[in-house]
C-alpha cells in the first residue's frame, strides 16, 4: 500500500524480539534484521528506528539474567551492539531518528537516563485514565533530555474501548485490584456524565498531556479507529 508514498506519513520500525537471546548482542544479526525489515517495507530508509522492548536484559548483557532488567545489576547501555547499529543507521541515512521502546516505566527511565543521543522514547501501557507510570518516571526525564515521548497501548488491550459494568458491580477480573476497580468505577461515572464514548474520553485524556509528542492508536474495529481519528 505504501511503497510510493513519500510525504504525509512517518515510517517507524523496530529491531529485536529474537528467539535466541544471543542475537540481541550481535551487530551482524541486527544489521541483517534491519535489511530485511526495509526490504519488506519496500523502502531504503525509515524515519524512526527503535529498540524493541529496551527493558529486556538481553539487549544490555551477555549474561543470562531473566527477561527484564535487574535493578541490582549494572549495564553498559551506551556501548551495547544495538546502539552501535542504530547510530550507524542514522549516520548512513537508513533512518532519521533512533529511539527505545518498552512497557516498564522504571526500566525505560533507567535506559533513557543512560544514553545521551536518543531522539525518541516509546512507553506503552503506562499512560491512560487509570495507569500513569509514565507521568512520574518517563515524561519528565524525556522532556529534560529533549527526547520525543511517544505513548502507546492507551486502550490497554481494549480495556478502555467499552464500558464493562460487571467489572465494578460484579466479579472483577483477576488483574483488577481494589484500587483499580475503584478507578474504573469513577471513570465510568465520568463517561456517563460526559456523554462521550470511552474511546473518545481516553484519547482526549491522553492528548491533554503536554509533554507527549505522539500517541499510537490501537483499534479492534474500524469504528474504534474512526472514533480515535475524529
């Protein structure tokens, strides 16, 4: 659909999510993945090239250490092979900007604080009407460092696309703590009083954050996408 498009769209992609953890530390594997990524996109460059799940331990250490960063471990973030490849791609013109992405606000903040030349930071599942970890830990740091903050997964796997009365008046899902249940109860009251759909209410809430540079929209239906765009 997009091979001939040259204006009006920002192209972004990511490197990572290998089945073999050793490949996270291989500059050659990352270069090969970028080459294949561009081939599939039918482009010779993208605007933004990102590290997928920069809160993974495997990006920053050759040692086995579980999935996520370990708080009691020190890491050479700036000297990691993935940073070498991202900087190389930016220098050669294969991308305009480089960035990180992830789902853990404290871990993403740690990576962001350790690398001086990032252009963007994508934090997902951490800014919406109920969960706001990015507000305390990521957004202030991104603003301080001049890094564009991108907020993703604002609908939380569809939790903010439709009202579920049973969540607050009946048996709550396993993931819903008492505090979260009360937050949803208050949110549903605001939604009912405003007359806005939950999709529109969520999008408006996120757009009101002045430190955000861009928001990623997810949708399960064309109607949800159209509501978000409107």
